C-alpha cells in the first residue's frame, strides 16, 4: 500500500467515525466494517469483482446493494459506494483497523 492509501484510510476512518457518532452508533459501524472485510476475504470472487477496474462503478453498486443492501447501515453502504467509485475497495481492511483504533 502506498503512502496516499495509508493517509486516505486513516482519514476515511476518522470521517466515518465522526458521522457514526453524530448519526448512528460507532460500535455498530465497527461491527459492519469487520463483517464487510470478512465477507470480502471469504468470497474472493466478490472482492475481485469489486476491485476490477473493467467493471463500471454502477454495476459494482448493484452488486453491493444485492449483497449488503439489507444488512448494512446507510453509513457503511455510503463508504462502500465511495470506495467503489474510487476503485479503492481494497482499503476496507485498513479502514476497519483504523476505525477500530478510534473506538479505544
């Protein structure tokens, strides 16, 4: 991972935490991030599809809605939408780790 990704995942984790404090429950978002990471790790084909720069972001959003739409908060879905748009879904694990540190 390059320096920019490191800075970005920490910044995204902090922003996500701030939003969760204001509008949701930080511990629930933490749980959701861990679940997203686990699902992406367990289902390699899903991770590859969401990381594939040849698949349009609109199609990736449909996949996210199908897989996660009924189980995640709007905050976590928004993060996934952003990561798909920027083709940075690989950052989920690091964002999750940084977020978890903010809970301590």
